[in-house]
C-alpha cells in the first residue's frame, strides 16, 4: 500500500497503529464507492469543515492542499477515525488569501 509508511505511530512498542491505517486503506481501496466508507469510519462533517477552513485561509501546507500537517487518530472504543489539522504557519500566503487580509 502506498503512503502508510509515512505515518508516524505514537503507540510505544507496537506497529499496531500502522496496521490499523493499512486496514483502513485496504477498506477504502476495496470499496466500490468512497463516501459510504468515509461515513462509516469518520465524522464527514468534521472533515469537510476542516478542509473548507484550510482552503479559505489558503493554507498551502495543510491537508487540503498538500496532505500535510495533520494527525490521523483512531478512537478504539468507537472504532472511529479523526483527522486533526495543525500547523497553519503557511496560511494567508498566496494571492487568493491576500485579498482576505
């Protein structure tokens, strides 16, 4: 699978976290449609909201434009995934964002 190795796993002494990401990636790859899988594993409104903010503030280094500066968290108790953006140090840096200043 492409990209799973790029994830840093913050679970000491285990590759379990990366195996969960591999499992999620395989689920997405095997699905005939993406949206039902996304809805089954994520809070879609939260993800779309985060992506919208990233785009509005022209965050060049965020998930929406660069698949960067995010944490993918698995909440085991509910088998839910969460996407947490961070690092908006490259926001409001392009011409589209300059109009918002």
